[in-house]
């Protein structure tokens, strides 16, 4: 495994982002958060992924860089989703919806596979303190 980071992010509007530092797409694109994207907990635009959270509050996110696809035990998670992400710059960012803080990973430009695992969704909250739901973001070269 490569780099690993843990952060507490504000999931305003029940979302956070995994993206290239210079995405060509935008969460403001009209077809970013479609009904299908909401159902899948994953919105996709060029260079940016939106991860839907259960909470509208602070959530814990664990980010992991891998050299190849890591194994996963699906029984440990409430929801798992994956998508491709093109990183043109040398930075892959994980940060909150309306926040300027987050974590970044130095990567080689190219196509990555991103997996987001959601846990403890039954403990989701709406702005009442730290949420119980938490997320693991794993990525590796595709």
C-alpha cells in the first residue's frame, strides 16, 4: 500500500469529492447528481467524483493509495461503489463539498480506479454533531 490519510470532512449537502486538482467537470453540471447517481452514492464528471454520504455533517474519511486493486470484504460495508477517475495534474484530492480543506495525494498523471466504501449509514445525522457514518476511499492505477 502507498500513502494513507485519515480526515474529518464536512459533508455539506450530503457529499464530498475525490478529484483531480484541476478537474474539467464540475459538481454544478446539470447531470452530475442524477437520480441514478444518488441511488449509487456516486456522481461522475470529468476529473471529479461526488461521493454521497448519509449525513449532512462532519464524517470521517480514510483515504488509501494502492499500487494495484486491493481485496475487499463486502460484508463489512453498507455500500460500495467504484468508478474511473482521470488525474491530469499530479494531485488527487479528497475534500468536503464547500470546504477548502481536505487531503491530497501526489500521484502520476493517468487513469485511476476509485472505490468508496460506506459504513454505519444507519447512524447518519443532520447537523447535530459528528456523524456515525464513515467512508473509506481507495484508489489505484487503472
